[in-house]
C-alpha cells in the first residue's frame, strides 16, 4: 500500500505544478482579464505606458490562462520596449516562448525579438518569385554588440505589424488611414488592426473620424465588442459637443443602437451628459422625443433618466406630457419621480388640478 500512497502524492504534486498551465479560466475570469487588457490597451493608445504596464501585468498575474493571455503578454513586451526596459522585455519574450509555443502572436514576438537583437529596420517581405526577402529564408544581421545572428524571416501575417503600419499611416495622414481602415472592415468587420487603432483615429482630429466611428457603432453586422469599442471612443472624442450630439442622433435612427447610446451617455460627466441630451431635445429631428424615450428606457443610470425628463419638460409635443406623466406615476426611483414632477410643473398644458394631484402624491411619498 505504501507504493500506492507514494504514487498518489506524486500525482497530486504534478497536478499542482501543471495546473496553472493547463486549466482554463472561467468565463467570468476571462471577462475580467479582457477588461484589464482593454484598460491597458487604452492607456497604451494614450501613451501612458507605465499605466499600461501595470494593467497587462495584473491581467497575466491574476488570469495566466485567460483566452487572450498571449495577446496580453505580447502587449506587455511592446510596452516594456516603449519604456526602454529592454532587459525586462527580453525576459518576457523568453516567458512568451515557454508559455505560448503555438500562439498566433509568436511571429509578432519574433519581430520584437529581432528588433531588440539589433535589426536596424523592419523587414519588407516579398512573395516567392519576386526579388527580395522571402518567408523562411535565413538572413544574417549584426547585433548592437558586434555579434552576427542568423534567423529565418517570420514577418508574414503579423497582426501587430499590421497594426503598427496602419497606426503610422493614421499619424501621418489621418484621412488616408481612415480610408484604409474602412477598406479593411469591408473584408473583415472585426479586423484586429483596425480595432486596435480606433483610439488613434478618434484622436486624429480628422473630420472623417466621427462619421467613421458612428458607422461602426451603428453597424448591427459588427460584433458587439467592436461596437462597444467604437462607442467608447465616441464618448472620449467629444471636444465638439455639437458633432458628438449629432453622432448620437445618427445612431438613434437605428433602434438597435439605443442601448449603446444610453450606455455611452451614462459614462459622461454631468456637464457633458446635460449638453448631449439638451442637443438631442432641441434638435430639429421630428423623432427627438422618441429618441429621448428610448434612451430613458434603455438606461439604468438614475441621473441620465432624471436629466431626460428635465429636457423633455419644455418640449411642446403633446406626447411629452404623456411621457412625463407616465414616468411620474410608474417610476420607483424618488430622484427620477421628482424630476418628472419638476418638468410637469413648468408645462402650460398641466392645469392646477393636475398639479394638486402631483403635490398630494409627493406628500404621500414623503410620509412613507
């Protein structure tokens, strides 16, 4: 029996050692890892590499086997290179090779590895039969320390390389970059190179940036993650408040986008939220009340719903009074009910009898 006991404990030990490498994360853990990656990627887009470093490391530390952990590891490597911490970048590259030997991001890591080893410029890889470098061809180059290194060309179909090239185009000529992004999205509505550069497009100051983001956010054929990313950058890119409100109105023409718009407005600060809803309420669009109602129905944010009712108060539409009365009678949140009462009290189509009923109802609420 002793030998069986020893085998049992040996198996337990082996399982304990390999568990981090073979057990997958739960769906909730994968979601948390994606959130950390997105936060890190947003910091990366804004040039806040120290913050990005913390988020990527936290994601890998807490969720080492998350679905996109290899991508997170790659971005950690690029972040360390941006920070000039090349020794740490080399360590992370070696860890990547050990932990993700079959990863589709390996060619991207190879490229960073070559760069750190002294490759003076990105390689231009040409198809077989054309003069120049070809996939798998051994090449030699001098390292910074004087040593010569030979390695095969592995820079074909490199997601991060495509992202960087597109980013360079956007930075040099934003309109051309946006046109290139639109062309790529026609082929793949979830093109990773485009999605990774939505922040660069949003911050490009191009007149095409806002319509581009609106089109992506409003395209029901795009994946939910792509639409959410586009809405996130729409919310961040609101220096021109009129243009931002117009973008929201364009989105609201599609009923399926109401939830996205409601979520975006809920993320704004009080001043920007008030300005956006005011622009919608005062727009010449005949469906402006319907748009406000749809945001109201799709928002769980109390402040957003209260502000919508206040914006609907001055609207002369007969349906606005019905909307406000329904909100006052059926809304359970006191803050929202008070907003409905305030909006009703300023309307000319609400008589004294109605006001008395509102007053009595509010008195009962206070007495509870």
